[in-house]
């Protein structure tokens, strides 16, 4: 994070507030945020109208960028675009977070307060390792995934691109959760989860479709993207 004089944060909602806090507590200057701010919650920094205005500002000055937008595909797309334009999109790591020197954290990713990334883990681009989330040793987290507050990936777990691991959820050691998956808050994933699935509960299972409320199937038994 050296050489540039400040940061532009793409996003102006709740996640952006957390990211701005992390930067400012780390002694960095946030020059502006971009996008629609929640009504009645004024920002203490400049608010740019949209992401295009942020790109223009970044192109004209020596600033770092971070994308603080919760929507996984949008965040991943914007980080890719920033990187493609040669703009500076370093990972942001909170001072209270612990990131192993033997791990990799990709461009445009954020590791928020009290989170942990263990040794030999690989965290892709545009990933959110949110407050107090744990990515244990030897894990893999795909581009644009979000490990929500308090979620835990145990050793050797793998999470695909664009997946949300909900708050407080756990993925047991060595398991693979596919791409574009939603793991519900508080779930415990005990079996592999295929691409595009949603799983909830303990053990994590796919909620049945409407008309069969209350019954759940074990994760991994539903065809990828299937609608049985
Ligand atoms: C799993 C989730 C995506 C489902 O959202 P949804 O599609 O809007 O689902 P609904 O709220 O309509 O609930 C559908 C059913 O699943 C149940 N359900 C929803 N979330 C659940 C969860 N986390 N654990 C157990 N059951 C859950 C609901 O009770 C409901 O059950 P019912 O049909 O028997 O009444 C969501 O509840 C969730 O857990 N999101 C993660 C949130 C999070 O951690 N975000 C991070 C922000 S930083």
C-alpha cells in the first residue's frame, strides 16, 4: 500500500463503511466513495455519483482502489476491470486481522477486522474475508467469494468463485464447496456442495422447493443447478 496518496472506495453502502473504517484505522486516507449512499447516513468523505466517476478519478491521480460492494459478481467484475486498466487494487488487510506470510491474498480482496487467513491458503481476487471470519490452513477461496462474518473454513476446505459462505457457517476440513453456492448463515457443511446450490442447516442440506416445506435433502445429492 505504498507510493499512492490515498484510496478510492467503490461502493457506499454498509460494506463500504466497514472497509473505510479498516483503511482509516490503518492510517490511510480515503479520498472518496462512489455510488448511492443509504439515506440519512452522510459520509465524511466525498461521494462520487457512480463507479464511472471513480474510474475517472483513479485514472487521473495516483490512488489505490478497493471495491466494497457486497454483490459478488459486481465486485468481481469491477476488480477485473480495475486490474485490466492497470490501476492499483492491492488487497486490504485490517490491522487486527492475521494473514499468514505463507498464504496468498489476491488483488482487490479485503480481510476485515479480527479475520484470519492461515498458512498455505490461497484467496483469489475480489474476495471478502469478513469480520472475524476464519480461512484456516491449506484452504482455497475462489474469485469473488464472500466468507461472511464469523464463518469458518476448516483446514483444506475449498470454496468456489462467487460463493457466499453465510455468517457463522462452517465448512468441515477438506470439503469442496462449488462455485456460485450459497451456504446459509449458521450452516455446517459436512459433505461436498455442487456448483450453484443453496444449503442451510446442520448438517447443511438443500431446502426443498415450495410445497414441501420443512423437509431438506443432504448437501451433494441434488444435481448441479437442478430443479428436480
Ligand atoms: C440461506 C438464505 C440465503 C436463504 O434466503 P432466502 O432464499 O431469502 O430464504 P427464506 O428466508 O425465504 O427462507 C426459506 C426457508 O429456509 C429457511 N432458512 C433460511 N435461512 C436459513 C438458515 N440460514 N438456516 C436454516 N434455515 C434457513 C427459512 O426458515 C425458510 O424455511 P421454511 O420454508 O421452512 O419456512 C439466507 O437466509 C441466509 O442464510 N443468508 C446468509 C446471510 C449472510 O450471512 N449474509 C452475509 C452478510 S455480510
